[in-house]
C-alpha cells in the first residue's frame, strides 16, 4: 500500500506540468488582487479590517488552488476513464483519494506563502506566527480538497465541475466573517457561517497568524478535521470503482 500511495502521489504531483499557468493566475494573482482591492478600501477602517482582508485572501488561495483544481482533476480522470483504468490495477480506491490530499497541498504551498508574505507587506499587518500554523494550514486546505473531489465525482463533465466549484467558492467566501469582520455582516449571514468551513478556516488562520490563540482554535481545527473525513468518506462511497 505504501508503494501505491507514493506512486499515486507522484502521478498527482505531475499535474503541475499542465496546470502551472492556472495555478499562478488563480492561486497567486487572484488572492493578491483581492488583497490590493479590498486593502485599499479597508485601509481607513483600522488594523482589524485589514487582518480580515489578509486572512480572507489566504483562504481564497487554497479554494482556487485546491478545491477548483481537485474538482477539475477528478472530473477529468472520470471522463477520460483513468479511474476505470486504476480500478483494473491492484490499487485500493481509498489510496487514490488519500494520495490526492497531500499532492494538491504541496502544489498549493508556493501560492500560500506568496499570498501571506506579499499580503502582509502590502497591508502592513504584522504576523506573529505560532508553531501550530503548519497544522492549521494543512487542516484549512484538506476540506477544500475533499469538497473539490466531491464536486468532481458528482458532476458529469469537467466544464460542469469547474463552474460548480467556482459557484461554491464564491458562496463559501462570503458566507460568514471571512473577508469582512462580523460587525459588517447581517445577523442571518452570521448564523449561516456556522455551517461554512471557510469561517472556521479564517478564524484559525487569524489566531495562529496574528494571535491571540484561544479555545476557539481547537473548535475550528476539530470542525475542519471532521469535515475533511466526512467529505473524503463520501467521495469514497460515490466514486465508481469496478474492480476486475
């Protein structure tokens, strides 16, 4: 199983050869443009609003880089028969799914670092990174991978997967205090934020990136971990795997 995992991890990492241009545009340029545009609007509103702009843009990066790319990847390999090919090999279904998570997380690291560093410098938001940041960033990325995989499996074509994932990205981004602080949102939107993974991701990033770390961090991490397991389990149930 270890050999299968490594081989499938390398196969998924090879996606950079055909998607690196899109990764630059959606994983780096889009979040940085968000930082610049929203930062200019929020610069007179205080440091707190600038922190929300930064963390919201950091959340936006894995949504484009992981959720959208994984959705397109699963829809593509399903459409061209690659999943059916894997099913003819001595490969476990869950290994294919598990290999996707670290592969796309590794591919998203450069864009995350660029967004964090460049965004912090442009907005003038000081960072006080804690050792938990690596774990938190991993947990923030993994639910996006799970949601992307679920979209890719449930949709019929890569085009449908791309448009559906973009709609989900936009919806989750504005469903709660991700880019905007809570006092700028209506009550009904704050209530709906409790079901949005982006709200928990943004909250966790703010705590480990700027502080202070509170008990809410463990709730955020628990929700993100639970959502990851739930989405990946559901993908495993829905994926078509006709072993021969």
